[in-house]
């Protein structure tokens, strides 16, 4: 558990610094892009992240799980197979995106070069995913933490440098903002690949056993395919959500421009502030997946129960105070971005959404580590279906508008979180109400 605590603390500290940098970065974006530009930028990001997800094929998750569960002598064989698979995936997606992206109407409102920057991003994400997965599995969280922090630091530096040095029109400003994102990814990819190369050379000098391609493929794809399916579903829903929200707001009587501005306040201001403490949850997820995978492989239910209690308790420890800060200090926080009482109200109404996500993220790590990917997928489908239905129905009412949208978001997240929690508790034989072990022997 010492390794878990050290890795968690290291990632949390580095992620905190990274979130501080990202907070400043979003302030720069809000200032330079304005409400409309920020709305357009935030609207397209989920689509970009969906493409990034497909390029990574969730290799960090599947590879880290394999590395954590298997002996060192099998690591080289898996890495060689993973690298070959990554080359194939990268070539496939580069060809596919070169044909498809120019035809997608979703990019019509953006600079013509925007879609080509996405194509540049594909090989960067694909190959850095291999390095991330290996370092996660070996629980070398220092390298992951450094990469996460410096990526945001480089991105902020590029944004400040370019916007201070030049004047851009609205469309070009959005392009420059995304260029800074891609530029930072280039720097970090070179860093990760260099560190990975050094370790791979050391691994070549270790005792080595070769596994068959069928075994390697099954080990990798049995996690990558369902995990990618879950993430694809999440990314698709996040890509659709901005347009669904804006459609509901337009139906309620708002103009398209007003709906875009309101979404910009929601995603670019309220959600940026509200998700600030989520760096702790994401840090726990990175460390939990290999830890839970190893404990589950050993059938060490006692340590799994103890770890869950610590994770839940720690999440309460930072989640509740953060919620109070959002409620009582929402106005000065949102004024760091824009002078808007509307953004303050959005932040306050979204408090259940943020707090539940702080619990949901590590719970999902538990499900992945224990191989309950099907359950996680079903939970996401049900929660998202309920959320989208309420977003459109309630958001369409002229009396509610964005308040109705937020009610739908809160409800969907609550449903997913509860289903995740009950499933994890049942799997490890612990009461979901008291967190005490169940007496029924079939759970042991």
C-alpha cells in the first residue's frame, strides 16, 4: 500500500500544480476568445477528444493492467506486440481521418487548418499511450505526473506567447488555442518516448519469456475493446451533449448565438471551476487501476475493502469542502474569468454534478481493475439516457432553460455513481450502507 500512497500523493501534487496552470490557461482563453469564441472552442473539444480516444485505443489502461498482473519476464513480449499494434492503428486512423474529416460539417464553423491539426495529434497520442501504459503498470507515477504538468505548462506558455505577440481574428484565435494544445502534446510525446526507450533498453537485459501472439492479443484486447467501447460511448455523448444542450435552449426560445454564449459560460467557466478538484480523483484513478488489478488477481478482498474505505473517506474529505467553496465563493471565482452572475448560478447548481464525479471516477477505476467493464458500460448507458432525456425535456421549457439542462446533468451523474458504487460493494463483499464486510460466504 506504500507504493499506492506514494504514487497517489505524487500525482495529486503534480496534478494540483497542473490544474493551477490550466485554471490560468482557461482565464487566458476566456479573455482572448470572448463568450462566443469560448463557446465554439468548448463545443468542439469533445469531438476532438473522441478522435484522441480512438487513436489511443485505451492502450494505457490495458497495458498497465497487464504489466501490473504479470511477471517482469513477460513485459518485453507484450511491449513489442503493443508497439506493432500501435503502428497499425496509427496508419489506419491517419488514412481514415484524412478522408473523413474534410467532409464533416461539424468543422464548418472553424478555420480550415483546424481539422489538419487533429490529424497531427493522432500519432502523438497513439505512441505516447504506450509509454503511459507501461509507466502506469510499473507504478512509476513520477514520469506520468511530470508529463501531465509540463504539457499544461507548455500549453499555457504557447497561448500567452502567441496571443501577446500577435492579434488574431475570432476564427484564427480558436485555431491558435488548439495549436497550443497540439504543440504541448508534441513536447510531452518526445519526453515520454525518450524515457520509455531508456527503460526498454534496460528491459532487454532482463530474463525474457516470449508469449504467443494469440495470448498477447487476448490479454490486450480483452481490456482495450470493452474499455474503448465505454470511452467511445462517453466521448460520443460528450460530443453530442453541447449540440443537444444548444438545441434544447433554442427550442426554449433563445437564439443560436445566445445558446452558444450560455454554453460557453457553462463549459468554459462553471465546469472549469467545478472540475478543478477532480485532479485528485483522476490521480487516484491512474494509481487505482494497476493496484486494484493486482489485488483482484490475488483475490485479496480484505485489502480491496480497506482501499475502498480509504478512497471514499478521502473523497469526502476534499469533496465536501470544495462544494462549500463553490457555493459561498462562486461569484469571486467566476469573476476571475468573466463578469457574469449567470456563470455563478450555473456553478452553484452544478455542485451535485461535481461532487458525484469526484466519487464516480475512482469507482470506475475499481470496475476496470476488477474486470467489471460490462457493468460500467451498462451503467453509463442508463445514466446517459436519463440525463439526455431530462436535458432536452427540461431545457426546452422557457421557464427553466439552462437550469433544466443542469438538473438533467445532475440526475444522470447521480444514477451512474450509485450503480457503480453498489456494484463495487457487491463484488468485494461489503455493505453499501455501512462499508462493513458481509457475512455471506459467497462474497469471499
